[in-house]
C-alpha cells in the first residue's frame, strides 16, 4: 500500500471548503474518534457542504491503525461495477492478475489492520453496503469510516450525524475567509443574520464569502431573501438544511454573469478534476469563446465555485459534487448535455491518441501522471462510447490506445474490463474494423501478462486471421509479436524466437518503432539468453538501450536492463548486474509496473546470494513471493524464468540451513510492497537499515506536460495508432 493516498495527507476533499485546523469542530472530532473506537463501521452523515469529508479525514488521522488510513473516493463513479476497482485504487492495491477485484480485496485485507475511508457513496449505496458488509466479515482487522448523505444500512453501523456550524463558528469562518480576500467584516447583526440564513453550512458560508468583495452583508441578505421567497411555493419534502444549501448555491448562481453561469453548467460534464486546456476545448464555443474560458474560470475560482489543485500532472480544477450537480441540472435544462458529452468524448479520444504517441518520448513519466489524473474522465468517455449506438468502434479505439497505461502502469485488470466490453458487440466491417483489431491484440497482450493463455491465444488468433483477411500488416505484426511473447512465457523458445524475429521484420518493413517494438526485441533477447547465446542477447539489448536513450524511453529500457543484468550475472560481474537491476527496479516501480519490479527483485536475490549475503537473499526471495500473487503465476510457471530462483534458493539453503532460510523468507513475505522495493534497492550489507531509496510512484514531475489540443493531434508513426 502506498502512502500518498492516505487520508491524513492532502486529500481531494479539501477544495474550496477547507476549515483551517478544523475551526469549531474540536468536539465533533473527538466524538468521531470515540465512535471509531466503539465500532468497526462508522458513517458520517449530513447534508452536502457540511464538512463531512474533512472531519472524517482528520478523525482517521487520529485513529490510524497499523497499516494506515486509505481513502476511496466514489463520487466521480457512475457505474456500480467500478466500486470494487475504486476501493482497490484507494487502498493502492495494484494487481495484474485476472482475479476478480473483490477476491483481491478479500485476500489483501485478510491480515491487515486498515481504516478505509469510503467517501461519497450515496449514489451507489446498495453496491457499497453489500461490499462493506462482506469486507468487514472477511477482514477482521478492517475498519470502515463511510461518508455520505445517508446511512449504508449495514448491520452494526454506527451513525455520526454532522450538524452545521453554530452561529459563532459560522461567523468566525466567514470573517476568516473574507480576511483572505482583503475584506474586513465586523461581528454585527447583518453578518450574524447572513450566517443564520445560510444555516451554518460551511459550503454556503464559503460561497457567501466569495461575494462579499462586491456586495455588503446587508445587500447579500436582500438577495438571499428574494431567493427564499421564490422557493416558498416549492416542494417542502426536503429538510430545511438541504433547501437552504440549494438556495445558497442557486443564489450564488444568480449572482453570476451569463458567461459564468454557462461555464458552470458546461464544466459539470467533467468527472473528478480537469485542466484548463480540456475546459477550453470542451466548453468553448456556442456563446462562450474558448479564448474567454480562462478569465471566466478565474472568476468562478474566486467565488469558490471551483477549487484549484497542484498535482503531478500540473494545475487542475475541481467542483464539489453539490456544485457540479447544480450545474448539471442547468446543462440538461439548456438541452446542451448531449453536445457537451460528445465534445468531452472527443477531447479524451484525442488525449489518449496524443499520450500514446508521447509515451515513446522523454515525457513518459509526465504521460503516466497525466493519464492517472484523467482516469475518471477517460472512464466516462469509454462508458459514453460503449453505451451510445454506433460508437462501439470509438470505445475499441480508446481502450486499445490506452495499452501503455494498462500494461505499463499497473492497470491490467481495468484494461481487460474495458477491452472485453468494447469487443462484445458484433464486429463491424469498414472503419471500425481497424479499431477492433487493435483492441484484440491489446487484450491478447494483457491476457498473456495475466497468465491466461486461453484468452490470449483466442484474441490473438482472431486478430491475426482477420488482419490477414483485410490486409492490415500492422495488426498482423502485433498479433504475431504477442503470440511470440505467449510462447516465451510458456517455455516454447524455438517457436517464440521464430515468431518474434518475424514480427520484428514486419515492424521494420512498415516503419513501426515504439515501446512495443523495443519490447519485442527484448523478448527476443530473452529467448537467446535462455538458449545459451548470451552474446546475441546482450547485442540485442544494448541496441534497445541505445534507442531508448535516443528517445528518452524509460519503461522498455528497464526490461532491457533486466536482460543485461542476467547476462552480467551469468558472466560473474555482480557489480554490473546489481547496478543494472537497481536502475531497472527504480524505473519499473515509478511506473507501478509490478511485473518489471518483481522480476528485478527475484534476480537481485540471486545476485545478493552470489555476493555472499545469503540471509538478505532469503528476505528478498520472500519479498518477491509476496509480490507475485498480485502479478500472476510466479515466474509465469516457466522453467526458464524459474531456474535463477531455484539456484538462489539452493545456494541460500546451503549457507543458512533450512530453518534460517525459511525464517528469512517469512520476514520478506511480511514486507509491504514499498518496503520490499526499498529493501531490494539498499544493496548488500544494509539489511533492515532504513534508507529512503524508493522513488515516489510516478516520481516527481518537473512541471506540467505541455498541453496542446489533443483532439486535433495528428497521427504519426511511433505511437501505434494505426494498429
């Protein structure tokens, strides 16, 4: 589990509503902490905008168990199918296997002491309730702190209703927020009356503070009175606080200029966060020129309608769910929802195309961070393509174009979900056929890595046969390449070599060069190494390393370093082998590539025992054993890949004896993934000594990715957009 998503760190919830030091909430904070001591399931309920998420994060930090506090943010989800994936993501449980997400959760939480903060579940309550009940039953060390506007309705649930701020607290919040804007408020009756009218709801107070630069409290009260009178004849079935929050949002909406209202409505089409360039493309036009978007967006930011975040992918913006929902109603009422969703789809199709091209470049780390940040929007775009009549081919294109994210960044399970869904419709002849072929070979690739040869062979065979029928040489090359990869991991080295050499020749004939092509050359090198021709393997991988360095490619380079390290170990150069593996492990881990990580740890264990530290080698073998269940069949079930592992074990047992060896393996198996990678990177002689050696997942990104208009990006060779 990675630490960067812990709820006690910066969280997506502290946007524009952030009560500094949780002003006025000390009693509630203490009460919620006591509730967490009393029950394994606590649900914080209350109206939107009352500060539930922030209070829950603070309370979680006070009661953090041994294995940490982790947030699963559910508000951006539309499809109940993705609840389990969102929880996996929130818990930072990367898993490459074809196992169902729920089975992975059961397995990985069984012996952990974790507090799961489940935020924004109310629109998915049935799915969430069933999942939470089963997780609590199967994982005795799990506690759940749920946040929503209604109870989950699970047996044993302890409810913690959160009331709005009292009058004094609301006044202090309002004055503090206006102070930040250079506006000084007194503690007079108009200010107090304004806070009373807003019912002490923090979000409503925030919105009011954004208006007090232009209007006095008295004038704001007059506007708010008009709004309440308009609502007097409306439905009365809602709680007063819900009506008052909606009133406050509606009143803030009325005070917006027409361009601000239009942008507010159009921005509601985004899920999660978005950046300026996406807003300009998707929301520009039809009464709101793209060149004006920045100015209008800045105005909404100043009014607390939007929040601003600094992320590894650059500056991004977010709407609170309550504010987004209000904008979505206006978008629907304007009859513009379908057009905006199509523009949203087009932007993310373009973004995926552009990122696929840029994956084979020095911008690989930035691309990984960008796709991570955009995943909620990409999911919405995929869902749109796969549910709109006649757009299945666009879903196939989008799912296939994201191969680098599914394969290179630890998202195999989700990638397989979208690829299989996209391929469910009957194959379309004509323009959609090319996209279908690409989705087929990408599915085959994913299935190979998941250890599912039946699915892999079926998809790759269908791809090749259809590609030959329609004379698509690119798809033929990719299908042949991935079939060769399947032969490699199933120990058919002569067939693997034949297929991989043929595929590489096809790539040369069509001028294809990208990370996939380089991986084909690395895989060919592995077949040569396993068949005893180390010189040929080294020559192939040195060539890959040169090409990667010329293009700034890091992901495929890491696998080339693995083969070079294997050759160095075979030749007795342990120093070179360790240096190569350490660099490769850092790269793989930064991309969340579990396969690359665990292969490097396995070989580092062998280098370590050969270097004279059998005890540490046993720990590293145990650490690798703990990682393999999230990857697939250990060492692919391959005798060739397993030979170095067996040699390491034999040498370690000879030096330690069976009991000490088993003890070391158990110690390594208990390490969390971060700790296991850090241990492997320490080198000989460090043992359990702490060392800040692990790169942050994805790594720090120096500045944002340059933003173009990806929906208009041209296709060029190097990104496999034609496959």
